């Protein structure tokens, strides 16, 4: 288990130490800390590394053609490219890291959604992406003229594919 600093109030100091405060010192970085601040953060307790609810999630999508995938995810979908190497292109998907990972051919895309976005106005988002060349899929007759399906509970979903054929979706709750 990794240590985690426990925050809390500093212990009450004696009258003598209150009259002559500790000189500040440099901690990691350039931030100055007094002795009381150092004491406050010096207590270490173990961190439970088996509870994944404490950590950020990452998403993955496979590609056989990295440069084509970068163009699609960055230029068409508008995701900022964080980094790119011989293994993957990493994007910032609204605070979630999306790694579009290079995979060998032959590659067969999954027949279901592998990645999706929750959007506030699915009609506007579908229209906007369509102007950038995104083609929305039609899987059932009950989809409307924009290929948006409305579930019995009112949730709206539209599906599209990336250049590798991965099924992506938009959902309005």
C-alpha cells in the first residue's frame, strides 16, 4: 500500500512556540512551509490501492492506422491531443484520458459501442458532427431523421463509427 498524507488541524502549540514562530522552509517546489505546516502534513497513513474508486478511469480504443485516428479524434471530434508515441495517441476527453492504441491487422471491430459521450443536446451535436463528415448509423426503423433513437424511458442515442469501424455513441439523458 502506498502512503497518503493525512490532512488535519495542527496540534495546539505551547505559549513559547507561539511567541517565536518557526522560520519558513522550502518544501517540494517553491512553496514556503512553517514547522506547524510541515507537522500537519507529516503524518502518513496507508492508502488502499485495491479500491479503484479512488483513481481516475482511462478509456481505450483500438486503431490500425494511428495518423488517421489522430485526425479523426483530434480534428473531427475536437479532442485535444496530449501525446503520441509508437504505441498510442492520448487524448483529453473532458478530463478522462482516451488512449487510441495501435493494434495489428487484421482487426475486427466489436459489434457494440466501445466509447460514448453524454451530451446536453443530441440533435445539435449530431448536426454539428455531420457537418464535419461524421456519418450516423441506422440500426433500427425507430430512429428519427437524424438517426437518433429514443429509448422507451426517453434517453436518446445516436451511433457513429471511427475510421477503424469502432462504434461510438452520443447519449442525451
